[in-house]
C-alpha cells in the first residue's frame, strides 16, 4: 500500500467548516503518483499510458482543516487492461472518505486499451488493498 499525507488548506473547506467534497478527487489523484510511476516512471505527458474510466467516492465522516489527512492507496481487481485503485482518506484515526477509481492501460495513438504487462501486473498485485 502507498501512503501520502495531505495538509488540508483553509480554502479546502466549505461554508460549514468541513473539507469540501470537491477536494477528495484532487487529493486522491495526487496520491496516485506512485501508481503512475509504475506505468510511466518519467511522469512526462509524452507516451502517457493511462486513462481514467470511472471514479466513485463515498464520504464516511466529516473532515476538517488544520489536521493532516493520510491517503492510503492500493489495488483491487486487476483485469486484462484495466484495474481498480482503491483509496482511503484517514484523519485522526477515522476513515473520512473511500474512493475507487478504474484506470485503463491505454494507447492514445490507436485509441484502444492494451493489456497490462505481466511485470506491471505483479507490481500492482504486491499492493493489494486489504480491507
């Protein structure tokens, strides 16, 4: 599993003083950088091999400014060309949000999905998300 700590910004809050629901997709994307490195170590746009197909986020508890949030990232189902990235946001020992994103190994030139190579598949499996 990968871990990333986020320091919520004051501007991340809504009128009720909670972290706004629009912030979690941004935090989760930022915490997916190690995933991106597995597929494309340089992180350059040229030759980028992934495309986002689906994202869902369940808000589990209130989250607040001025307290760090830990994002935990791992993998769920790994298919032929797609895979699930499972992420959780934790603050003060409480699960505040959980997201599942489906990414596709994608060839932008042909506009088609391509199989995840076995070497990468084994790296993903090493970070299986256990609930």
